[in-house]
C-alpha cells in the first residue's frame, strides 16, 4: 500500500496553490495564496495523521512534516 500524504502544489488552472492527496489528480481544495494552502494542508494532515509535503513554485519539495506515527522519530 502506498504511503498516504498530502501535498501543497502550484495550481496550473488558476496560478494559485492546491492541496492534493498522494496519487490523486484532483485537488482537495485550491487557494490564491500559498500560506492559506499550507494552513489547510497542515490541518488536514494532522486530522488524517499523514505527512505534508510543501512544494516550491517549480514543483520541487521545499519542506516536509510528519503528523502521523513517524517510523524514524528524532533521537532525544
């Protein structure tokens, strides 16, 4: 089974930002500002206990956060 995650990605339709689930072609929700998309993505990932990948405008991963059970937690 594929690892579940949410992604904040640039939206091609409106030039804004979208929050998408891994493997999905449709966005869960679209936003004009990246900060709004990140806020919604965080809330969704915390609720679903999944990872959140935040992408740059060029599509590369800028940041990543784990809100679920982390298989490799940081050491003390």
